[in-house]
C-alpha cells in the first residue's frame, strides 16, 4: 500500500462514570501487510453501540473487557483493498468485528461478504444487522406479542427500539414508545405509526404519563433502558406479561449501584416472565431473521433511520452521543469513501 496513513483508537484507561476523551487515544500506525489467507481492509463505516461501554469496565460479562492500550473493536463494514485469500478479492465488501482503525487485516473467515445490491451497505450494521436481529428475536421469542395486546418499548427511537415497535405493529399489537425528545416522539408517531408515545424528559410523572398511554395495561415491555422508566412500565403489567430484558442504558455510566423497587412481587402476582437475552443466543437463526427483516424492508413494512457522523476523528463523540440521546435510529461513523 502506498502513502495512505493509518490510525487506530486505543482505550487507555477505564472510564469512571461517563467516558471522556481522556480515556482514549488516537495513535498513528503502519498499514499492516496481509499474510496468506488474510485481507487488508479499509474501514468504510463503523458502528458505535451502547454495549461497548460495558466492555470498557474490567468486569466479567458475556464478552471479555477491552484490553487497555489495545485497539477498541466493534462492528465494521469494510472494503477489501488487498487480498491474499482465495475467498475474497479486491473490491469485495465485508462486515466483521474489527478494530477501530482506518485499515486493518483480517483472516478471511473473520469477515462475511455482503452484497451491496441487496440493501444499502450500512443496513448490515443496523436494521439488517445486530440491532435489527436483537429486536426481532428478543421481541418475537420472549415478548411473543399477540394481536391487540399492548407492547411498550423504551429507547423507542433508537436502532433496536424503532425496530421493536414496528415488528410489534406488524404482529397486530398496540404499540407505545418511550423516548427522550420531541423530534423522536414525532418520528415514532408520524413516521412509524406508533399508537401512543411518551417523552420521558418532558412527562414529569413518567408513571402517570405511561398509565394514560396504556389504558389496558402492559402485556409486553421491551426493556432497553432500565431505571425509573422501567419501574414505571413494570408497575402496569397485565396477567401473563412478558418482559424481554435487552438493555439498561440508563445505568451504564452510574458510579454507584442504583436500587429501584423490588419487582419480584409484581412478576409473581401477574405470572409475568422477565428474561434477559443476548442477541448472540440466537446466532444459529440469524440467517432466517435477516431474511424476514429484509423482506419486511422491501415490502415497506419496516423503516429505518441512520444518524451518520462523518470522519474517524469523530468516533468517540458519536459513541458518547448515544448516552445523550443524540441519535435518531442507528448511530454510525462514516470513515472512508469506497475506492471505486
Ligand atoms: N441484549 C442484546 O443483545 C443487545 C443488543 C443490542 C443492544 N442492546 C441494548 O439495547 C439498548 C438500545 O441499543 P441501541 O443500539 O438500539 O441504541 P440506541 O437506542 O440507538 O441509542 C441509545 C439511546 O438510548 C437512549 N438513552 C441514553 N441514555 C438514556 C437514559 N439515561 N435513560 C433513558 N434512555 C437513554 C437515548 O435515546 P433517548 O433520546 O430516547 O433518551 C439514545 O439515543 C441498549 O441498552 C443496548 O445496550 C442489547
């Protein structure tokens, strides 16, 4: 490779509370040389995701913590710019879990080829990728929404939440979304056809506002945020309610543990099911899920938004923006243009 520069982003210290720029470092590095069976990849788009905040802590979880002074890694769509693999050729587009870097090398088996003619390539990181599949499996397998039931989703205007609400509508449910700005509220109601919406930042008494939005109680609560919003939703459960426990973003930057009401009583008297899940639990069914999501997309039953920040230099800002509600839909960073 000629004179292009390479850079990656390191985690240099573990954040306490909300991460700051001081926890990260942009470092200039050489463009790596692919070995036999490897490809050199140019990052086109990278995904910033709330779960990455958990990986910045040194605690046991379903994925190991990011190592200090090593590149952060996550979902990336990239272009093969040099190939020493028999499986991939120059110009192929791929998705994989790759370093936050301008260029990286990967084994061919570490990435999956994507077809840019099927859907815009960014959808592989959003509605047809990890967040879309999270919504699909969490809602349908655990939430199992039925015609006429009330489905409440928090984080409703985000990547996962906006898909959850639309899939619940496809299944004939009455959908109530909770989000944090008037722009998001208007999008959910006017663009996505949610039946009722609550702006938790403006509502004052969130429990009262949610009760008004759910006159028949809550049959499914898809929990993306935790905290007081979820306390309110859980106080309105119907008999045999289901609660897919997907995320707890309101807690990720807390320095002290947050203790809410003890909810076991609510679950008990309502014969309710609360089940945590990680999207990778469903890995063996991803193909089937992506196919169905793709079909709904083509039929116009599913819409999506992307919030695309331009420039690798803005990656950390884009990541931190997730915790300030700056994104409508999937938050991505556009790193480079396609070569061809
Ligand atoms: N279980 C799994 O396998 C899995 C997979 C993917 C994602 N997740 C989880 O699902 C949730 C949504 O992820 P996503 O990728 O779709 O992100 P996202 O919803 O696109 O972005 C995060 C959104 O969370 C909301 N938020 C941030 N801080 C908040 C707070 N303190 N209280 C309430 N809302 C807050 C913001 O929207 P507002 O403006 O509305 O506040 C923000 O836009 C996250 O908790 C994530 O960890 C789980």
